[in-house]
C-alpha cells in the first residue's frame, strides 16, 4: 500500500488533464482555463494521496483552493455545471483505474490487494462526494453573482453571436447598444493577477475606450467581461476595412496599466463580428503560449500562421527542429542567428537593410548568415517558406517550441 502512495503527481495530473480536455468539449481551447484546471487536478490528487497516506478523516478535508477558483472561473465563463461535475467523475474513474493497476503490479497477495483496493475506493468516493458538493455550491453562487452583475441577456446575446446561432439583428443591436451592420475589430484584453482586483475590469474597459477614441472609431465599443482577469471587446470601425496594427501596438505600449491586448482583423456584419473575435482569441493563444511576460499587443495579422500551429504544440516543436536543425537550440547564440536570418529575409535579402534593422555592421550579418547555414545543416535558400514560418514560430513562441540547449 505504501508503494502505491509514492505516486508521480505530475504524471497523473498530466494524464487527467489530457483526458478531461479531450472528453469535455467546454474545457478545451482556453490556455488560461486549462492552466487553472491543471492546478485544480494537481491539488485534488495531492490532497487525496495525503488522505490515504496519513489516514486523515475525509470530513476534515477542504476542497483545494485551485479547485474552488476553477469552479468560480467556469461559472464566470458560462460553462455548464454538468461539465464541472463530470470532471470529478472522470477524475475519480482515472485515478481508481491507475490505483488498481498499480496495486496488482506491487503485490501478489490477493488479500492485501483486495483490502487496499476497498479502502481506496471508499476514500475516493467519500472525497469526491465532499469536494464536488463544495465546488458545485461555489459555482452556483458565483454564477448567480456574475449573471446579476454583468447582465444575463447581454452576455447571452454575445454568446449567441459568437457561437453562430441565428439572431434577430435589430433585437441584438438594441440589447447590446452596438451596431452589427458595419466592420468590427475584435479584441481580447487581459490583466495580470498582481494588478489590484477591484481595478482590473474597470482598467481594461477604460483602456478599450481609450483605444477606440485614439483610432477614431465610429461609436462606442462593445465591452464584455469574460472573467475577472479578461474581457472581450469589439471596436466599431464603420466602413473602414483596414487598421494599422503598429499604431495599436504603439498605443498599448504607452499605457500605464498592465493590460495585454490581442487583436483580430477587421471584418463586417454578423459573420465578421464572430470572425474577428475568433482571430483575437487565436492571437491571445500565441501570446500566452510564447514569451513571458506576454507582449503588450499581439495582432492576428502578424501571427496568423503561428496561431494555427498552436493547436498541436508537440507536432509544431518537431517540425521546427526539422526545419531549422541546430538553429532551433534555445540559447542566446542561436537566438541571435535566428533573429539575424529573420531580419535578412524580411529585408528581401539585403545585407545592408538587415544590418540597419539590427543595428550591426554588414559584415556581422554576413558572418551570422554563414553560421546560420552551418547550424541549419543545409543552404538557407532551401524551403524558403518553411524557413520563414519556422523562424516566425520561434520568434513568437520561444522556448515552447525550441530545443533545450546541450549540456
């Protein structure tokens, strides 16, 4: 029994995270929510192991803080409560299966295995009942507060538009106070947790209003809190079909508030409302998966291909290694070679322009490009499109797709 309790929590947490993300559709696609789900799983598994190891009475156990916070966040996102309950049922099923398999490997004593199995099942059932009651109560309380404070009908209308449900446009416009028959620029804005909680949403909304004013938008933007750390927004662009993301980035960089922004491309009508939002969400996924801290502004127009590759990071990491060879190593020397090569390609093959862009001598660019080809293991002209894409992926996602340095 003692050997069974020497569990590898990280492995169990990873397995459960993969199962829950794949089997419960409401829980996938949001990196911040997935990270919190991982913390909740880890907290529950660790607590349950302590119960078994030390013989602690389940009635003296409280739900882990991460599990409580995860329930609150699901309520704020409008995820159905049955998804939360199913998390615990699937988690119980997976852990019991693992425990019973481990018992059979650890001992040939049928009586000891049976006794240990009965205890594990009993404790697991009691623990899941107690904790699930707690988190469901937290969920329901938070959901009531959230719906009351944010306006259920307005949030529901936005969700209908995002999900592609049929809506009466005139009625939706009245509810939202926002015109749908125009071009929209979708945003996702989020704040860091260390920013004062009482000022997060107000600060994000103020930032969106300031951005709309600076861009001379055709009306008041639509702002919709997503949870206490993030919000969705749409800027009314009227007939304008383009916007300079560099201008947005400059404006965001000048803000005093620690607010991050992901930006879609302008699109029109109801379909455009949904499309620009989806692009902003994909741009946010790149920002969260890549460099830490995330850049202040991430535009889909700059990271579109990278965003599509974030759906399978393992495959992306393997492809980057194949495309770049040793250039994909995560250290300062190879980072300089990658950025020099990226500047050279962006400068249409001009050594002088690349040198000016990087602030170095032309001969330095020539030398680094020669080293880059050596490290790649094949000429830089081979698979030019793949090379540029791989360099962009490395630039935005960093260590998440790079090869650990040699020891």
